């Protein structure tokens, strides 16, 4: 039975393995140190690995892409200015295909096709407008522009003045024997005691003479006035005069609206002078009359506009007229092409320098040679010529600018990697300065404690409470915008966060037994700080400090975006590395002015800096979790 008691004797026991030698067994696993354990935990988090890989690829891209790129990202090429993105494969689906949508473009009225009724926009080559995309429409306009057709003109008097006078720009010559008359069409009269006087100044008179008046009681309609009413005495056969309109009113809310002023011969139906729309808006103010003041403006005009899709790449690489092509560049180009650029006389060009070139030559035609200039005994001159830009730039096929080009014609894809490299280097350097200062400051504050800690913390709080805009204003006023100002702004208070974390770690570890034992044995303060306390807290300090790098990058982008950081042309050296004056913030600042018309100038830099911020934060958080001592040994 299990519950029965038994008496056991020594014979009931025997030795096991009494004749064998027993040795300690080796562990099947290797010992895992603190950093190795941290890396194991770091690698088991898939999102951390992905974020780190993306961050590594971005850093690698800032080195490789500028080196391998064949596109221009340094020189100004106006012909390639603001090309939209063009990407292989996706262009077949109508996305990033190198075309751009244009709207509200004024139409050249002389190009209107009588069959289709469509006119081509001003400043665009018609052959590069994508077929089937051109549309014309009308919008209202009020500006004094030749493109603004029809409409009405309004006269108003300024406060404290009783009239406004305007007159025609040209002198009107009329034959008196044919009884010339002035016709004016009134569309609206607002106000009481309002008068519009029509005046002319014949060559026989020293001043303008009223030939007719229209009042508010007369109402709207067409009014006719005779020239002969202005002539006294002997009537000359031919007189010349400007037409003057004088609007009289004591009420600033009053106005008069009219759309045409014409001069006819009584026996003819067609006007010999006609002013309407833009021509009427060109009537001039009588500035010599100090008692005349008011406004003469347009309303209800019609502006013919166009919307369409435009092949920017085709237009950029087409034949272009270059007004001042350097003679040095011209002869270098001729020499490089040899027989393919053998010029021959242009029979249709009266200029003796006029030449034509074979099809294989990028120069198609010399229109003329410009006047030469002598500088220091050397003669310099240029040519006015037609140049095939695709052949000149060596493009046998239409190139792909993946992110488009900026206003200067530089490849935005390559420029963005160069800008990211600049931002990263600035971020790492500034973060290193902030981390170094913060660790030293926080170590001293946390180790000594007491009054030292109180004084140092109050100083840090004062620095940290200074408004960011105040700091920015002070340094910009002292040093102006530039790399020096940028770095000073970023380090003036950037070390405070690191100092706070370091101070916390020192308070955590400075009372531990091994620190007290080392102090008892006579270790100096510097040894206690840098050999016993700091190494134990360095994991938390480093991981928290890593997060200052994306903060610095974002802060630099913000400052440069506002125009107070680095800028184009401000190249500088840091530790022997020459950096361009282009950062992500500078690119964002450049794209800000054209956000509505060319969003890609802002889109791609914004996407890259967003990815950079997200991956840096994920990387920093992953390091923080990996180096957390409380998680050691956990999966």
C-alpha cells in the first residue's frame, strides 16, 4: 500500500555509475552579451528591419545616384526649365508621361481657325499640343489688355473732386465738308445731377469746346453730336482734334457706363474712327488738369482662353532660335562634328553670315552674326542661329526625367539625392555636437547633484524657454541667412534633451554598489563618470539621442523652407567635404511658389523627407527597445 511505512536499510541502496568518471558538461549554447542580446531582439522585429533597410538604402542613394547620374543637376539650362516628370512603363497609362495640363492660357486671336473656331494659346508651339485636348472658352475680364475684348468702360469721380476728364490717344482728322459726327453709346447712368460732356479741340481753337452733353435725365442709348458745333468763324476744310470726355458729378457713388465712341461722316454707314473694348480703355487721363480726378476702368470684358495638354519634352528638344550663341561654343561644336557640320550659303538670307547646315548637324541655320565687342584687345562675338536642341544635347531618344526638372532646368531626381545628402550630413554633425554637449552637461549635473544640479538645470530651462523665432531673429540679424546661422540655431538649445536623459541615468546608477566600492577604493570622479556610470546608461542615452537626428533634419528643412537656412549657390565645406547649397528644405522652398501649377516640385521632396522621418523614428524606437535592460533575454 502506498500509505504503509517501510524501514529501509543500507542494503536497500546501491551506487550508480560508481566505476565511471563524471565530468562537467559543456553548455550547448554560447554566452550572450548585452549588445548581442540587443541585436537579436532588434533583428526579430520585422518592421524594424524594414525601416532600417529603407534608411540604409536612402543613405546609399545619396552617394550612388549623384555619381551615376548622367543628367545635369548643377548647370542652369533654361530650355529644360520645369519639365514635368516622365517615367517609363507608367507613362503608358497616362501617368508621368511628360505632358502637363495647361489652363487659362490667353489665345492668340490671329490663330483662330474659321472652321473649328479654335485658337492656339500664346507662347506655346501648336504642334506640341496633344491632339484632341485643345478647348477654348471665355472668361470675364476687366484689365486694359488687347486680349480683353468687348466689354464696357466706367467713369467715376474721386471724393472731393467734381469731374474726371479723359481723352483719346490719337488725333482724329476729319473733313468738315462731309459733316463728321461723334456717336457714343451709353449703357448705364447711376446718380443724380450727372453729366457727361463730349469735347473736341479743333486746330482753330485754343481750348476744348463742348459739342454735346448727356445727363442722367436723358437716360441710356446712342447719342450723336456734330463737329461743326465746335467751329466758329470760317470753317476749315480739314481739322484735327482729340476727343475728350468729361464726367461731372459731386457724388462719388455716381458713375456712367458706355461701350463705344465712334466718328462717322453723315453720309456713310461705316465709322472712320471707332473706339470700343481695349481701344476705348486706352483713353488717357487729363493729368494736366489739377481739378480732374477719378477712375476710368473696364467691366464685363471677354477674354478668350485655352486649356490643353502640352508635350513639354517635345517642345524643349525641338529646333530653337538662340539669339546669342557664343562663337567659342560654335566653333567647338563645328570641330566636334567635322564634315557633318559643313556650312553652305543660305540663298534666302541677305546677311552675308547666313548659313545652312546638313541634317546631321545640330546647328540648322545661322541667321546672323551679332556685333562684336572688344575687351582687353580680344574680340568677342556671338551668332543668332537655329539649333536642334535634342541633337545638341546628345539625345537620340526623348530622355526620362523621373521627377521632372526645376526652374533652372536641373534634374530633380538627382538634385533631391544631393539635397538629402546635405540634410543628412548637417543632421548628423549637428546631432553629434548636441549629443556631445548634452552628455557632458548631463553627466556633471547628474553626478554632482545638489546646488550644482539646481544651477545647471535652471540654466538649461532658461535656454530652453527662449522662443524659437526669437533665436532665429537674433542669429539672422547677427550673421544673416546661411550655414553658420543654421547650425547655431540648431545647437543653441538642441543639447537640452540629451542632457536631461543623461542626468536621469546618472541619478539611476551613481548609488549602485559597484560605484560606491570604486569610490571607496579611491577612484577619481572622472573615472567614476566615464568608466562605471556612463557605460551602464549609454544604451538608453544613445537610442534616445538617435532620435535627435530626424529632429535636426526636419528643423533644418523648416528653417531653409522659410528662407533663413542654406540656399542655392551657398556651397560650403564641412570637415573637408564640399556640400552644395541645396537641401530638402531649399527644394521645398523652391516648390512652394509653384505648388498649384507644378506640385511635383514639392511632392517628391515632401515624400522623401516624410519617409526619412518615419524610418529614422522607427529605427530609433527599435534601438531603444533593443537596448532596454528590462527586456534582456526576452524574445
